[in-house]
């Protein structure tokens, strides 16, 4: 377990978020880390994924899923899309991986949380990407640096998922996402997840700290549109 997983509380204070604001539950996080260290690791493949994943705890899922391809299978095959109102009875609820795995359903934010929750131990640097336009609350995915300034994307929608090294730069990724959505987005923001893995994995109750980070993040205009890059590798059939 990496050292930065142990500083979620400190990281939150550095960002100016009070413990009450992020609903910090240190007993949950400590217990979660201990159980994760002892979790059974299952050898998952695309062939055995559907059968195995249904029998696994979320600790085993974190321990066993170690590639973007497996993460895409998790978000697009294991999870069912459901609005927060149907799932939790409220308009806005950001769930931890623990809650999402137990319910087997979630919305775009819950799918985005799966990326850093599952792959933070495996060398992937994640950010939550929030796509915005004036007429709606927006859309959320998670993106990761796959090395050599290339990027991939994890989403609850298969059409938006990009395997590692799929895009040569961030503008290419943004243009690709805009090309597969029903309406184009005109702005975006990036929210770092490093230091918040404990909350994303083991939290309970609405993850208010994510909403707070949304509000603090700088909003950027989308890059100018052009045809989808030909070298994008789509993970619709991982």
C-alpha cells in the first residue's frame, strides 16, 4: 500500500476542506486498508471475468483488477447505469467503490470513481474529468496518464472508454469524448485524486469532498474541434 493512501485526511485539510465537509471516517479507512492488504487476489481474464467478479468482495476487486482493460470490463459489464434518484433516492450522490460494488449500479460519477479506486496501486496517475455545458450539470469520467504523454479514459459507457496509450495528448482525448457524446461540451475541469484513494474506496455516505473539489477546480475552454484522431484506440470490446 503506497504512502499517499494514508494521507487523505491531511490532504483534505491542505485543500482547505474540513473533516466534517468530507465526512471523514478514519475507522472505515483504517479497517479498509487492513482488509485490502489481506484480500485474496483472483487471476482475472476477459474470459472468466463475468463469472468471477460476481463472487468477489470489493477488497478482492481492488486487489485483483490491475489493468485498464479489466477496469473497463468492470465499469461497462458489471455495473448497470442508474440515476442517483433511482439508486439512492436523492438527486446528487457520489458513491464510493464500496457502495457501487455492493449495489452493482451507479451513474457516470460512480463509474469515474472506479478508475482511481481500482488502479491507484498499479502505477496509474488519475484525474477526474468533468465535462460541462450551460444547459445541464455535466458529465464525468476519469482519465489517466499512461506514460509518454499519452492518455486513457475510464467511463461507465463503453463508447467513452479508451485503453492505455489511446490518445497522444489531452486535447485529442477531449475531442474524442466530444465526438461520442450526444451534445458537445464547451468547457472542462480536472480534479486530482491522489491522496483521496481511501475516501473513494472505503467512504460511506455522499462523498462531499468530491463535490467540493469540483467547485475549486479551474474551468477551461474546450480545444477547437476537428475530426476524431485516427490513432485513438477504443476499448468497446476489451
